[in-house]
C-alpha cells in the first residue's frame, strides 16, 4: 500500500463514526481552470480528501481551487491538518505542482494551521475574508503558474 493511501486510510479510520457532510458542492469551471467548492454545514477531513482525489482523478491538478466556506458550521480538526497536508504533498510528487488554493472563511484554528503548513511545503494556499479578493488572488497566482 502506498504511503499516500495509508495516510488517507488512517484519516478515514479515525472518522468512521462521523457522518460525511452532504453540504459540499464541487463545481468544475474549465473555461477559467478553476474548481469551486462550496461548503454549507460541517466539513470533515474525508470531504477535503474527496475533493483533492477528484481533482487529481480528473486530471485538473493544476487548476485553481476556491473553497467558499463562509457558511461552514464545523471545521476539520487541527489534528487532521498535518495528515491532509502530507497527503497533498504525496500527490504533488505524482501529479506535479498543485494549482493555487484559496479559502474564504473565518480565520479559525485548522485553516490557519493548514495555511502555515502548506506554505512551509511550498504549496500556494491563502485565506481570505472576501470572495472577490480570493478570486483576484487565484487569477494572479494562476498567471504566475502558467509562466513557470
């Protein structure tokens, strides 16, 4: 079993008693090379891993990703942050550099921890208060990515 799969299964195993949220929508916008994930309700580590896996499986790993979490009610635990970041980093070794990720949300513990950790790992990840700021940053980050 690969280490990425092992990390994913260890996270899922810890969450086996937690129902996966139904309030997570995934929208693929090919014309602007972006994924928009809207969360209305709780968000668990398994939900994030599903989005990450889908992005990789669809061959759009380099698309920008916007998480609109303004209506999220429960955040992933800070204990899940490092395993999620390790999983994403392992997928980077398979699929190449990941597209930029912007989260629009309150700056709560797990989001801030992931932001610091992702920067340490060389991932493009920012947290915003406003959608328009996140969209502007994603556009600019995608342009910088295209030039490399």
